[in-house]
């Protein structure tokens, strides 16, 4: 393991461009990812980058909504942020609002089409999938087969043992989209059916709404619930850190995926340095680290995938019109409050 880590470090060092005198002493500001991805970027990528360029990187772990708001605020008062990470739907908004600068086409040439954004103004680092996280031991004890369908959330045998988040949270939103998909499609008709399914078939089986990821996680760890819609990388992290018998199943109907993306900020004051940081994040060695240590499904065509039970290899993605989501998300939040319960 130590040799493999050292080899990856040497590969990453070799890939980084030589420092430019104009960059020395600069401070790069990054609106970054949270969780295991933040640990990797801060502990593995940033030290190499700082040493190579003689610069300092300030890394602020934020969710996508916070990162987007940061760029909007910076644009109004004079930009401080140089690089931003966001999930695909909010990155689309950032690109539409011309908050993102261009990435060299040479850097993203070897990536799948799914990684590309309009005018090459952002690029996908890797995919996270929403699946059904479940307690493998409790399923085995009860002789339940592993989850296989989104409709398992409404199976009466799980009465009092399932829960889900509201659409204000990313997991809750993608769960709502998945249930729309299996009930007619991610469109107005499917969304109506999804709300009806949650209200009439899922909600009666929950021990109570638990809208925040932290509350859901506590319920899962205390075995109050045995199954919950959850992200692939967070499930992998929980299994690694807690030792719990965590499994994740990707339903046969297809799963929502979230593309984790990065962009150089258009109005950033350190453009060359920002481009170099983006290049580093998208490099083959960094992509391998994101896959092996975080569980992101890489989108580089030359990157082999090592299945580990969590990384969403071989899944069937659900097609989601991000503009449809952007237009309707606030309405869904209001509808949830009226029909299901509190958002928070």
C-alpha cells in the first residue's frame, strides 16, 4: 500500500507543470468539496501543488449551493475565488451565469462526453450515484434479499425501518427524481406520482421524517432504520470509518447520478494558477486517487475501474433534464411542505 501511494505521489509530481516565477508567493482560493473528497484534496493534492508552484492554497469545503453563492457574491464585490467545485446542476447554473472560465480542450480530450460542459467551461471529475444503503447483517438476520427496486422503500415489511430526506437536501431531491422515474418519468406527471407514492406508501413506513443527512445517518447507525437512499461515496466512507455491515444497492430501474465538477472562476485574479490547479485535479493520477480513495466513478476513458461494492460501475443512469430541475426545485420544496412535512 505504501509503495502504491508513493508511486501515485511521484506520478502526480511529474505531471504538475514547472512553477512560473509570476506564480510564486500567490494565494489560490478554492471553493471545494466536503467529506472524503476534501480530505483527499487537502492532504494529497494541495501539498504537492503548493510545493511545486511555491504558492499557498486556501481550501474552503462547502456544499454546491454555498459555492455557487460564493461566486455570485464575489462577482459583485470583486472576485476572490479562483477555482470552484460543484455538483452538475449548480455547475450548469454557474456556466450559464458566465461565472466559469474556459478549460483547455487538451485537458478534457480523453474524457467521456458526460464530463463536458458547454464551451468547455467546466469538467466532470467523476460520478456519484444514489442507491439504497442498507444494513447487510440485519437484512441477512431477517432473511430479506438485498434491495433491488426503488419500490422497496414502500414495501410493508420495512414498516418503521426506512426513511428519506426532503428535496431541500441533495439526497432528498435525487430520491424524489428516482421515484418520479419509476412512476412515469422525470416530468410533471412523474413528479405528481412520486409525491403521491411518498405521501401514501412511503411516509407511513417511516419512524418519522428525518430531513438532514446527519439525522438520517444517526438513525441508520443506531439501527433505527435499516435502509435509506444514500450516496455511493458517503456509503463507502461510512463502511470504512465505522466498520458497520454497510451495503449499497443500485436499483434495476436505474439510478440518479451526480457529476462532481470543477471550473476555473471566470473573473479570478490568478487565471494561470487556477488553470494549473484544474489540470492537476483532472490528471490521471488524481483521477485514480478520487476513484480508489473516495469512490468517484472516473470519466477518463483510459482509467480502469476497480469495483469495490460501492463505486457505481455498470449502473444504468437515469436521464435527468437539469433545466427541468432548476425551474421546478423551489416549487417542489413548497409542495413537500404542504403535502409531506417540514423541509428541515
